[in-house]
């Protein structure tokens, strides 16, 4: 199951280990004297942020610029007590403000269309990547054995017209980021933005990542991930109890607080990549899910019923997606999802949302027919992608469609 790595964990435990330049920071629980000393060293200002297992902190009003110890302490108190997307912070912390000539965006993830990791770069840092024009961002595959080197990064920066004097330092910092990604079992990393000073020094100023906890590389010696406040939703609690009730198959979820796409996802690492793609493309997934492990019919039926009971009424789109399975019987899982959907529609009454489907694996045709019959019985619009379509492309399509549905509903409200 993927685990989220917060920015504060990155700043305090990963950055120095992998020689990644970051702003100086101090825990918000430090004394007033220590905070004052930090502000004096940092030029009299800082940014207060929450250490929390969710993104979109800025949009939630949980990031504050302060210029005195009094402002800092007040901000720490306010932000530490906030609830953001259904979660609570472990603490709040202060980071120094980095002046910059340029801001950049980078992301590394496993890319199903390339069958290997990919690296994305843009000099439009600070923006949501889906809002950046295609000509202002670049993505390249990374050979898992050769890795990402400074020459490749420099070449991309030159094509994006980065000022020459800023390229060298930034390229070396990104190589260090790749070293961390490949050494620690991470599945995704995003830094947005890198702030590059007029002298050419790059600093990683906002970070998020997921790590595969089942990967042996994730057992980094001396690394301890902190415990966060338990703020499980009723949906998560019911799903957790259901998951513990049987050892046949798996039903893992983590509430993301989204409001558009209800994702029924399969495939471990593929689930994380799909979720990251949905978030990046503005699809606002309701939860991170990983269902599978060749579950029997009753297991998958109960799993789907819980998802639909809690979230179907509010969804703008239902996404059923996973990589190409090796031993999960698609007809059994899809028949169970179809029956759970019919059951919930009978409970809710008529719904009208699009359904996007993509999957591959044993007994696929039989499974697609079962799902198709249910969707047509319910008169729900649907589109089905074949097993050779990359899951990231399907996720991007679903995100765009959910945005269109949302816009249409708002216009006709």
C-alpha cells in the first residue's frame, strides 16, 4: 500500500541524506526565542505550513507568510488546529522565504505508457501542471538502469529557454532528486516549485511523494515516518473493518476529500499513478483505492457496495480502472461491481453520471459484457478502453470528462 511522504518529513529526514538543497526550517513547537532567532537569520520573514497527510494546503488557507515572532506563533496555533480535506495536522512548521529569479516544476513517476519512469519538467513552477501549456513543459522517459543525468536535464532546460547561468546548479539538484526516488521505493515525487535564486542556487520549496511500503527499498536505515492524528472518515473505518474481515483479496482506501471522481482502482502501484494523474489533471478523486488480490465475488461485492453507499450520490464520474492483471478474474470483479451498482441505484434512485472503464487480464471479455449489460440497464453513459491503452491516458480522459460534467451542472443549476 502506498504511503504519503509529507514535505516536513522530506525537509527533516530525506533532503540532507540525498544532498537536495532546501530552505531552512524550524518546528512550530519551538520556543519563542528560537523562532525569533530563526526569523532574524532568515531576513525577518518566514512561511508557516501544516505537516499533514494531504495536499492543496494553500487553497485551504493553511499557508501563511509571517514577519514577526508574534505573527508566527499565532499562525502556528491557527494552522495546527485546522482540518484540511478531512485530516488534521501533526504539527505546523516555519520555513525561510527564498527569493527567486525563476520557479520550476518537476515530477518523477512510473509511466505505464512508457513502461518505465518518466521525468516531467516545466519552468512554470507554482502553477497546477494541467494549466501549463504543452509547449512549456517536457516529459521524457528514464532508463531504470542508466538513471537521470545532469546532461539530460540540462538539455531539457535549454529547450525550455532557461537562463544559462541557472542550469548547472539546478541540474545537479534534480539528479539528487532522482537518486532519492530510485533509492527509496518511491512511486511518485512532485516538487512545485523549485525556487532558483539570481545567483543560480536551486531550492526544493514544496514537496509531495508516495512510497511503496512493500518495496524493500522503502526500509531506509534510520528513517522513521511520524505518526499523524487519526482522522479516519466513516467510509475509511467501514472499509478498514471490511478489509480485516477476510484474507481473500484486498480493500485499501485513503480518503482524499475530493468531490468529482469515484475511483474503483486495481493494481498496487498503478493505483497510485492513476490517483496522481487524476489529481494533476483536476479530476479531484474522492479517495485513493487499491482493490484486488483476486477477490471472490462476495468480497468484491461488499467492497463496491461500501464505496457506492458512501460516495456515489456525490460523484460526477465513476472510474473503474486498473493495469493488466495476471491472476485476478476480471469477470468476477466486474460482475460484483455491476451488481453493487444496481443495488445502490435502487437505494438512491436514478443517477446520471458517466462511467469510464479500463482493465486487462483473465476473462476480460466476459467481465466487460457483464458490466456493459448493467450500465445499459441503468441507462448510464459509458466508455470502455482496451487493455493496451495506458492507464494514465484513461485517467486524464476521466479527469477532463469529470470537469466537463461539473461545468455543465454548474451552468444549468
